[in-house]
C-alpha cells in the first residue's frame, strides 16, 4: 500500500492538473500536468517515481510559458497591436530551442526586454502627434489672432517658441531612443495605425491636417 506522503503527492498533482482541465487557453499546461500526475499514479513508491521523473516537472514550466505567450499573441492580434504581438511570437519561436529551465527563462527575459525597446520606439512615433496636438492648435491661435499691431510681434514670438519646443522635444526623443536603436528617427505617420488612431478623439480630416503641420514643423 502506498504511504501517506505518496497519497498526498498524488492528490496535489491531481489538483494541479484539474485546474487546467477544459481551459482552451491552458491546453499545454493541462497536457504536461496530466503526464506528471499520471506518473504518480503509475508507481507505488516515491523512489520509483524519482527514477522515472525525467523532465516532466520542467516540461510543466515550459508548457506554462507556451500557454502564456500564445494567449498574449492571440490577444494582441485581436486588438491590432502588432509590435506587442511580435514580442510574444519571438518567445514562442524560441521555446523549442531550450531544454534547461534557467536558460529558457533567460531567453524570455531577453526577448521581453528587446520587445520593450521595440514598443517604446514604436510609441515614440505613434504618440508624438497627440502629445503635440495642443501646441499645434496654439500655433494656429497665435498665427490667426486678431490683435493690435503692437502685439503681433508677441504672437509671432510665441509661434516661434512653440515650434522650437516641438523640434527640441523631437530631437530629445530621437537622441534617447537612438541610444537603444542606432539611427532611429521619428515617423509621425504611424499615428494613422489603428493602435494609435483609435485613441485620438478627432476626425480623420483633423488628424491629417495636424499631421501635415506637425511634419512640416519637424521637417519630415
């Protein structure tokens, strides 16, 4: 008869398996956990189980990572976030190259950090127009303001200062991201992509008008 400790292990691994049963997003975890649970049912001593364990416990960790990043890939595709989806897909593409758990986790960390830079650089372009929208409006206000002649020079000075601030901020962004991605330059037209367009509460006509003005200011 199996000892009490073995029975507790069997109950534990059975519970781990059952928590994933029927979950389409955890199919890899279920399969890996089921194999481990079956191992404990197959033998009557912990010694025999240890001798036949192989990589089943490590396989559970790999399966969990695969499920996680398959879910992320599917989700980011559904919300049209291709750059973030790329991060999940890159991890999935590399999982089968590893058998050691620590090496695999290092790869996941490296790929996550790499994708963080990719996301940051993408946002540096895609969010730039919205971040400068108010200043572009201010330039129009200053340019078109009906004021006494003696104040017109003040309005034009405000226009020049605002444009200068925009240019300086773009250069600062390019210098910062250029440390991570050699030769990186802002591409304001990315704001048309769904991942950015859907958070801009203005019409297409307004967007295109502001985008044209923004690109003229920063000489794109």
